[in-house]
C-alpha cells in the first residue's frame, strides 16, 4: 500500500521537475525509482541506509529522524531546484524517511536525470550534501533504550 502511494506521488508522467516525498512508512527504493524514472540519457542515484554503528563504532538499535513538516519539504525542493538548474540536470527525486528506523533500513533516495552523466552525478552529489547539511531534520541515535540527539551530520 505504501509503495503504491509513493509511486503515485513520484510518477514520472507528471510535469514536476523536482519531486520530494517525506514519509514514515518503509519503502522499496527500487520500486519507487522505477515508477519515477523517465527516459533520460543519464541517471545518477544515491541510496542511503541506516548504519549499524554510530560515529564512534558503537552498535545502534535505531536512528530516529524528526522533521519540520512543510518547511522541510519546501527547503529540499528549493535546494534541489537551484542545484538542478546550476548543474544542468533535467529532473530530481528525493525520498526521505522520518520516524524510528532500524539499522539497514533505507532512509534516503536521491535520483537525478540529465542529458550527460557529469551533470547527473554532480547534481546528485550536490543535492545529497544540501539535504544532509541544510534540510531541517533532527537525528537521535538509540542504544539500550537510551536516545542521544546528534549535533551534526557525518562529513562527506
């Protein structure tokens, strides 16, 4: 059911050049990508999953993500549109989870289409970095029933 809703939101037949979806339910990134992916000469894709360890190497039970609804989507959309134009890409897709996620769970999918691979790859990397450092998400790592809020994202 969740897959169908996501696929309807990012269906490649729509006219949108930037698609942003933030949701709580697990998703199959490849099914969502297949539904969205228009025919293009070049495609760049990044799939991020929850790591099994924190930055110090300690095991994680879960990673919790909280966002500011409405503001978060708009910020991501604005950044993605600016970067799409800057790098000469055709379309951008951002799928992002929120809520409490176990290790290994898909957390983010960024996909970009363009006329050339360089434009697609540069735009995909730039959108991911903007997402990691500019979008209003807050993260809490869970270990042994205790949560710790993170102050910053991991560096590139």
